């Protein structure tokens, strides 16, 4: 219980400190930042969990007896998580963008609100992972979800937030449509690819023989899976 309650707070606090540093010259009101965080933690999680559970029940009814079926199954699992979660998190950004025009007026604001929504979502998701698997694979969870993946959810949705913030600076109608669409697709694409690789590699590790060399390749794939989000983080920090 202590592990499940305390460890997931670490990346959430880290993201709050990070966005405070990024937005230090014109900080958004504290209650708006808190609202973004709570959207991810309280509103987005139950909706995403319900939709993903329903779709997962359909996916789990498919046979996965061979490599091709395992690949397709992992692909649809990744798309399920990416599309569902980024859409629900993105709805919170759209509400902030529409309702709070004076407080959502540039790329930095979009990244800040997106990162906080992702932080709330990841914190509650981590509560679940550490509560259910904390005894069995604690070290793996700490490395994957805290050390390497602490910015994962925030990075994905911040891509969409940055795109929404960008269109405050343009009167071009096509840019106001295309740029947010690109940001949304980037968020969904990064998230779906990350989960697909994770599901596929985890399934290989689970089904392979203990002395099989494929386990080493799967572990390398899991570590390399953090490279695309890391590159996205560098781009967002640069902007």
C-alpha cells in the first residue's frame, strides 16, 4: 500500500516543478493548472478505463495462437490505448482552449496544460500498476514508469496542446484546422506505437523459452521504445 500510494506521486510532483520552470515568466493561475491535473486524474481515467475495458474484451476473444495473430492483437491494443486515452485527455484541452481564451494563448500554455493533464492521468494509472504488481515486478515498474517513462503521458498530450496554442498566432483557416489535427495524430501515433511495442515485447517475453535469444531482443525493444517520446520531449522543450 505504501509503495502504491507514494511512488506514483514522484513523477507528478516532478512535472509540476517542470511546468513551473517552463512557465516562470507568465504563470497560469494555480486553479487552472489544478483543473487540468484533475481532468487527467478524475475525469479522463474512468472514461478511458470503461472504453478500453469494453474494447479489450472484444480483442481478448480473438485467437492469438500464432505470431501474426499476436502482432495484430498487440497492434489493436496499442491503437485502443492511444486513440481512447489521447482523445479523452484532448477533450480537456479543447475545453480549456474554448472557455479560457485569455489564459490559453500560446504554445507554452498548451504544453503546460497538456503536461498537467498527462501528469494526473499517469499518477492514477501508476497507482493501479503499483498496487496490483508492486510486489512482483517493483524494480521493472520503477525503471519503466518512473525513471524512463515519467513524462510519457504528459509528452503525448502536450503535442496536441502545443498545436492548439500555436493556432492562437495565425489567422490562416487551413492552419487552424490542420495544425491541431497534426498535433492530435502525433499524440495518438506516439502513444499507440509505444503501447504496441510494449505489448508485443511483453508477450514475446511471456511466451518465449527461458533461454531464448528473442527475450534479449524484446528487452532491447522495450528500452528503445522510450526514444521516440524522448525526441518529442526535446522538441517540446525547444518550442
